[in-house]
C-alpha cells in the first residue's frame, strides 16, 4: 500500500499578509496567527499592537520590553488607553511616533515641564480623551494640551483640578477653554463635568 504525501506549496507572502489583514479586528485569530509560524508573527503583531491598554506599571514595563526588542512595534501603535496614574505619559509618547488617539482614564496627570517640550516636538496625537482625569492646576491642563500641536479632538469628562477650591468653576472653565483655543487648532471639543 502506497502512502500519499501531501505537497506543501507556499503561498506568496502578499497573500499570507492579506489573510492576516482581513483578520485585523479578531484578536483571538491574530494571536493564533502570531503563534502559527515566524512568517506570520510580525504582521499579526502589527495588528495586535494597533490599540493597546495599560492598566498598571507592570503592563507598561512589558510594553517597554517589547518596544526595546521589537522597535517596529512602536510605529504600529495607533491608539492607547491608560487607566492608571502609574504610567508616565511623556517618555512613553516619545517612543510612540504613530500614536493618534490617547484615552486617559482614572488617572492623575503629573509631568515635568521639560517633558512637555519633548512631547511638543514629537507628538502626532490627533485625539485626546480624558475621563475622570485629574490635573494639579488649570494651567497644568492648559500646558499639557498646548504640548500637543497636532491635537484636533479633545473630549473631557469628569476632569478635575486639585488646586481649584471655588464654586466659580464655570469662569475657570471658560478661561481655560479660551487659552486652549488660542494655542491649539482643535476642531472638536466636548466637555462635561469639568471641575
């Protein structure tokens, strides 16, 4: 009895990459593809790293480790959600040249002013969503927004300033928005519960 041996005919790389591209929104399938063979790993990782979520310092450390070993991943990251005050924004944003959307949730934003100058020079961030975020002063908020020259969309929900102890938050908000509108070219501004 003769056994039939299947013949392996490799697909062209373009076809393999197109198959992976079709799976771009299926995280489970992309993880399987990344483990299938070396040829599929890079393309799968590019899609897996398009949108990332950092919830604590250990996840930031894992991301930093990946970026050191695989520098091409830095250009793959387009969207990032940060849900922790442990994550330091400025150094991270310098390492992500393709970052377009940043969502900061449940965090106190503290930074050194020299980091803002570096962000201003390198950031391509087009959209910033702040949800339950805290700044120390209204001016810190203005400086942070001003350090993002490409910012076109700003959404603030439940943003607080630690130093504001007044009931006249409406006037502070109005002054803050006026300063921001002079410094930036924001086309979409959505604010709710700014305290």
